[in-house]
């Protein structure tokens, strides 16, 4: 085991799942998590509900960058949501590192959905590694995550140096993740994987709409098709076939007692009363369309319907799928 320590910034579903795999694999990890969630983990450990069992993972917890004594061999894993990435990067970049230097000199791995965070990180950090993660983990209860998949593929990660040649650390990070129970691949251009993930993410918000499964599936297809046209017009790279390459990995989502599966990260954010990524998922498509003289009316409609505050009179927003599909001037 190397002297490398992982500083996981954000204890939600992704950050919690990484902690739940890296710590038992023997890696040195510190988790940065605030509020009731962070306090519960600090006091009782991270409760990880898995298929057939419940684990408790003991991990040091810090409330913020000022509570972490950074080391030269640290790697920052940024796992907050996209809408929180700028504030987190600004808070961490100028923190001192033992022996001299700043956190901006350390490698940072960005796990966010969408296409924005890597450039936000590159503004301050010299070594940015983008990571696209496909994982079924969820976080709704303070101190707890649900991780419904089992090794060797608790989740799938495509990781690469951002706008720079691949290096030795990229391969070491992938090896650490693979050794911790995730399927992981080093990729030459992580922007392509980010874009492929975005094509799926534009349907995340549909969990919050009222309607039957067939209508939901049609809306998901139309959102993806519209997003694909916009990405093509923008010259955004995609993997062959526009899909994430899972190789021969069998990634299964299993039942966890007391857990209702299939609810994506956007639903989870609304359920917790937190802000959502909609502006950086469907809103990313809208931004690219406007930059290239196009419109993305269906993605814009999702953004407008889910953009207001996540909770109104204690209820989650429940717009209609039929009303969404009545949007005029669809590109597809």
C-alpha cells in the first residue's frame, strides 16, 4: 500500500460508496462531510446497507478544509454535486500542504455529472483527473448510504487526466479503485465519457414527473435524442456508439432490505430538500444549444419545471409527463 491518502470531499451516495470500498481495502482515507450526516458518521461510523447485510465503516471525518492537515501525497476526490463544485474547489485550492505548497498542487479527481466541473477545477488545480461513475448507491438518511451492488463491480468508473497526457498516477488511481471492488478503466479522453453519461443523465428528473412507464420511457428517449443532436452540433466527443463501454463487466443492482431501488440522484436530492443538478444536466444541453444557435425545447422544459425550489409546502414537485411531451418545436 502506498503512502497515498484519499481525501473524499462530500459524503453523499458517491463519496460514501467510495469510502465504503477504499477503507476496507486498506487505503488511508479521510471523509469531509458536514451537518447531521457528517456528525453521525463521526460518532457511529458510516452505515452501509448492502444486499444481505449492513456494514459499518469507521473513517476519520472532517467538517471542512480547515480541519484537514493536507499532506504532499494526498489525492482529493471531489464527490459533491455539480452545483456545489465551484464553492468546494474555491474553499480547498488555497489550503496549505505540509512541507510547503498548496492544495492546488495536489491531484484532484472530479466525479461530477455534466461537463462543467473539470474546467472549474483546472482554473485552480494543475492536475485534474475526470472520473465518470455509474453506480446505484443512494443517500437519504444521515449517517447512512445504500450500496446495492457487489464486487467486482460495486460501481463502474472511467478515469482520465483532463486535457493532458495520461500519466502514471492515472493508472495507479484506476488500480486502487479496481482493487477496492469497483470496475475501473483508464481512458484517453474523459470528456467523451462525461458526455456519454450526460446523455443518460438528462432523463434523471423524469422520476419526479407524474405519468405511466411507457410515457416516461418515451420522454427519456426524446430527451436523449435531443441532447445527442446538440452534442453533435457542439462537436463534443463521444465514445464509439455514444455509449459508455462496460466491457464484459456484469454490473448488477440487487435488492436491499427496506430500500426502494431505481430512484436516481436527482430524485434523491429533491427528497432530501437539497438543490439539484438539473441546471447542469438538462441545463447543460440548453447552454450548448444556445451557444450553437439551436434550441433544446424538451430539455429546457424539464429545466424550467424542476428549476424552482425543490420543495413546495412539503411536497416534491410532480409535473405531468403528458404536459412535458406537449412541448412545441421538438428537435426530434
